[in-house]
C-alpha cells in the first residue's frame, strides 16, 4: 500500500481525538481559555448534555479581530513562544490545537470584543472550514457557541453516553472549576435550568456551601502550610464526612483541578486511624507549587502531573493534613432533637429498633404503662438493639429463672473430689461408646438439633459472657452464641427476603432527610427511581440540587438512614448503569447489618430467646454475612476431659 500524506481536514480530526473526547472536554478548554483571558464571570450553558449545544460566555479581554482566524489554526497559542517557555508556563493551558480540534468536529460560532474596540466581531467555522467574519454589537469579552458535536464523525458520536450522563460530567467539571477559582463567578445552566451560581467573592467556604451544601460546610477543618516550593490552604472534612469513593477528594495545583497519585495517597494516609478502611475523606485544598518542580503536560487532557521530588511533596501534604486532624478534638457534634418531632417519631423508632424481636405478648400485657415506657426508653439507643441492662423476666413457663444465693457456701480447701477406680472406668467406657457411635460434627448437630423448631423449648440459656456471648445448654452439649453475628445474620436474611419478595413497605419519617446531590448523583438516582420506590423510599425534589426523603423502607433497624442512602448511591458505579436491581438490594441489606446489636451490649434473657428463635428461621444460621460463625459448640465429653473427670 503506497505511503501518502493525509489531507489537512483528516489531520485536524485525528488531532481532535487528543483534546475533544466528549462535551466536557470542550467546556474545559473554553473555560480555561476564559480564565486565562482574565474573566471574573463565566457562564456555561448546555443543552442535551452539551451534545447539541454548548455556550461559554466570559467578560475577559476578548480576541483581536486580526487574530481570530489564527486562533483556530493548529499550534496557535498566546501562552508560549519557544521551547524554553514550557518549563515556566503558569496559565491553565497552552495546547495550541484546542480551538482547531473543536472546530474540526463541530459547528462553532465566536462573538468577541476587546476593550479598545468600538464593536465586536462574529466568526463562524464549521467542520474546520472557515466561514464569514462580520462586525456585531457585543459586550466586552468572548462567547463561544458549539453546536452538534461530532456531527461529521458519527462513529465517535456513537460512543458518547446519554445526554444526562454527559451533562453530569460537565456539571462536575464546572463545580471543580468554581472551587479552584473562588475569585470568579461561575454560572451553570443545563436545559434552561440554573444548576450552579457562585459569587466569586474569594471565599472558598462559600463555594463549598454552594456545591456541597450545609452538612459538609459545617464539618470542615481549615488547613494551611508553607515550605520552600509549596504552599497549601483550604479545607479538609472531619472524619465523620466520608464517602465510599474518591468523589470528595479535590485539590487544585496552581489554579488547576488535577490528579496526582502522590497527593491522593498523602491525604488518605493522613486519615488512617481516623476513618474506617475503604472510606475516603473530603478535601478542597489549593496548592501553589513552584512550576520548576512539576510537569503538568504529561497527559493529553492535562489531568495528571508528575513531580521532580515525590517524597518531598508526599511528606508536605501528609504532615499538613495530619497536623490539622491532630489539633482538633474529634468528638462528633450532635444536635438536641425537637421534643415534638421526637414524640411523633417515637412509635416508628421503637418499632424499628428491634424488628420482630419482641417480648412475648403475654409478658407485655402484664406490664404497667410505666414499665412499657421504661422498656421503650431502653430500646432507643442507636448502638444496636439495646445497650443498657434489661431485667426482663425469663419465660418461666418453660425455662424457670436460675436463682443463686447471695453468699454461696465455700468448699473446703484444698478442693478435691475423690472417685473410685470403678466409677472412672464406667465413665470412660460410656463416653468412648458415645464418641464412637456419634462423632461430633458441628454443622450436622446444629441443623438437626439446636437450631431446629422441635428444639425450641428444650435448650436452656445459662447467661451472658462479656456482654457479648450467650451460653446455651442443650442435651449433652455446650454452645456459645455471638449476639452480634447472630443478629447481623437475622437482619440480613429478613431484609433480603422482603426485598426479593417485593413486600417491603414505606415508613414515613419526620422531619424528612434532605440530600444535596451533584449532577452525577442525580443521574444515578433518576436512573433508578422506580427501584428506589420499590424499596420503599419516598423521594422528591426540594429545589436546586436538593432532594427531600420523606419515606424509608419499613422495617429497617434503627440506623443512620441518610448515610445509608448516600452509601447506596456511592455504591452504584457508572459501569453498572444497566444493572440488575439486586446490586441495590444487596447494598441495602448489607448496610442494614450496621444496626445489629454490638458486642458489650447487655441483652435481656427474653431478647436472647427471641434472637435464637429468629436464627432458627434463617436459611443459613451458622455464619454472619461476612463469614464469621454465629455459634460454637463443645460437647460434654470434651468438657469432662478438660476437667480430668475422664482420662
């Protein structure tokens, strides 16, 4: 095949692939140019996710009439003049083929005016082919209108995602740009709806409030640090502000939103010990770094960089974040609830603290109103089913309470029991016969005996060890039940059964939960509205980017319902857009495990009996969802051997 030179039109379209990946790439290049032009107000308007229409308007310095056509040629830039300038570039971008690449795959209209011009200029270019240049009345600044992106490259257009998804990318980009430049007023309009408007008043905390809402803004630590080549300022979140992904990890280097594995690792390492594994903190940090030690343009989209001294950068960022965390008293601040709201919530809260694990009706009926109120008070703490000692009576009709004397008689010392040789031989023969005929098999024993409906009134709960493990006697065996693992399993299977059988209802809550969602989170929610409704959620728009949650799945245990919903949204990755609903239901069921009664919480005997009854109904009662055993067993034979009663 002969070697030939490509025509200029084909070259431009190939070059466009380096810069224009999707509509957000166009917005990024145009907004960065506006910032470099000294704009203090920038408006981004899109329709259909930016695929059909993008308009970026700024009040910057504008473009001279005789430079307009040059600006749309490849490798045209005002940022550098020679190779030496690459090392000292301080503006947001200088990639000369940006406008040429955009114009090669779309229909572009430019309206611009400089301060010393009487009138503005309108210029059009379509598919890389220049159009007319005409004078027009216009304010100072520049407006770019980009229509029908990839109209002449249908293969590339086919690989774009939905308009909502592409619009979400642009929304996130504008948020990052607003946070990186608090001195510029940003406005973002999508399909004629205002999505974001910042003041440009230089106050980073105000921008954080506009983007992330009140809950995040009220839980921030201010950080600052300075060394020879690097300076940091901004905010990091309190350890309670975490997400299941890195969405909230934002930092800006010399005014650019960018990614660096070194800085990301330093921030996350500083939080180790403060947050749980696989959780990620909030950060909005501005770094000023000496350009001599960084290389921004190592990636076509200029989203990654490298440093000449990684260890130096890591240590600075790590020490700065850790200093801010160590200097604070990390005690969560809580608000006192409205007594009226608490009274209205009291019934559903009590009902959900211990779903289906209740005292028998006959016991409740025998209580006075005061006793019932005291029981309800004991059930309200959030750390599990009950975290106070409960003195509920035993079910005396089948399991009489064991009473001990206050001062048991002490045995004479040394304590020694002497048994005849004949008794020892008989015991040994008996236990050896049992061992040979029925070798101990833990799972079979559980399935066939203890955890069986026929054994419901035959086992005896002896007591609780370390406020965590319940001691159970059944026939000639001794069991220990981990109350957390057992309750976790019960809640998991109950929730999963309801979700799979579509029998879960809605429980109304007051006051409602208010969520602030960015455009990407809005897309995830809207794409799954029907599923969330089936799960029992009642969610409605509350103005702007906020949503009001008035109903939650009925029967969920007492837990942080807001965090549950946030974690569900975080867990829905973009790759699972066409997902099986079980991805959501599994996440909800897994989160419900957080409400399981914890260790070191004292339960009543009646609650332990009810927990055993529920465990019997589980499909797999032997392990919690994480694989830990719910019970362990020891035979009487093994205990006798430990005490040397048999040899």
